[in-house]
């Protein structure tokens, strides 16, 4: 579910880089942060519960793209060079690696959703989520979004929201948050992303 490199290029082409060179030239250039950088940092802070390592990676991608690429970005499927880096995909990569953001194909089956969601539930303090509904044969007939909506309803009863991170590609991206935290980022959007409660 993380093999999005080619799909990324197909759907988004070359989105706005995370920093832009000034007319001073390449040497000693000034970097102007991507216009969505602060928004992305804000929702990343909420999703990660203030994880300092995640935030440090994203901050580095904004303020030191060369250093970020050499230390982290070169291993990210989305970036071939530092010029390809965007804060959205730096955040996406960091959040997924720390297992606070999940992603499944739009044609996923219940077992695949469970495999992706269980680590997020554990981080959210839920280690006894009832997956018995997924064993029902009728569940196999559900579309992936319907399955996510069903999970969202069950999480709502546990005082959690299954947040949707809309990325405009053939996958569903999600996180588990408290209602109070969701309220801080509800409706946040930028180039190629939107945060919503699509599954709740």
C-alpha cells in the first residue's frame, strides 16, 4: 500500500516544491517556505501527538531541504532529488513510518484494513477493538469506503474519530484522533490535501 511513487507522478506531476530559490542564485540562496508548510506542521503535530522526531523531520524539510534529503528524503519513494521535496509528502512519509497515519487501497478487504489500522488503534490507546464484524461474509461485499464508515461508527462509540486525509489518489488515508484534537484541524486543506471526517 505504500507503492505510490508512479501514481504520485501521474496524479500530481511536479507540485510546488517546499522551498523556492530567490533571484540570488543557487549559491547562498534564500529559501521561501512552501505556502502550506505551517498548515502541514499543524495537522502533523495533532496527528502525532506532538512527536518531536516527526516534527523535526518536517521542519528540516522546510528549512534545510538539502540536509533533509540527505538524511531522510533520499529513502522516501516520493523524492528523487531535493528539488522534488514537498512538505506534504515529507509529512506523509514521516507519519506513516511512525504508524500514526494509515493507508489502504480503494479495493481493500477487511483483513487488510485491520492490518493497517491496528497499530493506529494501539497508539490511540485502544487495544481491544472488536473486529468480529469483519468475519461476517456480508462484510466482504462492502465497498472500502463503506467498511471505513462502519469502523468510524464503532470508533465514535469509543470516543474517537477516524479522520480522513484526502489525497486525491486511489487510496484511503486515515488516522485515529480524539474529537477535541480533530476540532483543531477539521477542514484544513492545501495543495492536494483535505482533512475531513469522511468516515464518521
